[in-house]
C-alpha cells in the first residue's frame, strides 16, 4: 500500500522525485535517458520496459492507457505490482 500511495502522489522513488529532494543528480530516467523518470514515464512510456508494459496491456486491456485507471482500479493493483516487480526498478528501495 505504501508503494501505491507513493505512485499516486508522485513521491515514488523515481528520479524526478529523488532529484527534487536532492538524492540523485538528475531527474532523467537512468534506463532510457530520454525523459524525466516520472510515474507516467516509468509505467507507460519508458522504452526500456516495453516488454513488461506489453504484458501488462495484454492482461488488462484498455485499462492500461490511462495511469489513473492503473492506480485507482482495484482490478489493476496486482497486475501493476507484477509489472513493477518484473522491471526490478524498485528492488533497491523495497527489496
């Protein structure tokens, strides 16, 4: 539940937020380097996680097109957490 709250509030341990609190030197995504690593970028648009995102889309269908659907629909929580686990992005913070 802590991770879901952090994702919803934009305070997840992703580079955009970590840069705001002076924990990392840049808000850029370390995986692709193309954009700031926001919650939307991490879950929806980062090209590094295309395979994982496709699996999430196949499981949930059109619900994955909007971030608010993923974060606010109880049917999306388990698939979203599986997506996050499959990216290994949060392992350093959450284990």
